[in-house]
C-alpha cells in the first residue's frame, strides 16, 4: 500500500528543526456523461471502491471530492448514491495543477 504522505510537500523550519506537512487541496471534479454511479452498501469504503474502479486505493480522494459530504471519512453512509468519475487522469491533472504552485 502506498505511503499516504508520499506526494505531500514538507516544510522545514530551520530554527527548531521541526517539519510540517503542507495541506493538500483536492479539486472539484466536473460531472461527465461517462461517470459511474453506485449505491453504497454496508462495508463499502472509498479506498476499496477506488481500488475496484481505478486499481489504486490511494485514489480514494477522487471519489470523496466528487461526492460532497463524503470528504470526512472513508466509509460512506449505506444507501448513498456515489459518483465515480470516469477519468482518473483528469482528476490527477487537476490535483497536480492546484498543488504545484504552493
């Protein structure tokens, strides 16, 4: 499983030697006609859905960002309709553009 902080920049403060992680910004992902919709069931998790649809558990944030209100955790409410964006590459491009200038 990928290290969750591998793509997050670190700020080091010279006076104390402490380091802090920069907060990443996750993009809003536009709806497309090719998106998939699923109804969540008991036991679903966003990381497992990301693995099913994208082959990568670390892309859970794409599903979370596409479903307002599900950003707070990895476990969606059962019976909730979730949008799964069709293109992970568009989401990743948006993510990189937003976070590269910080």
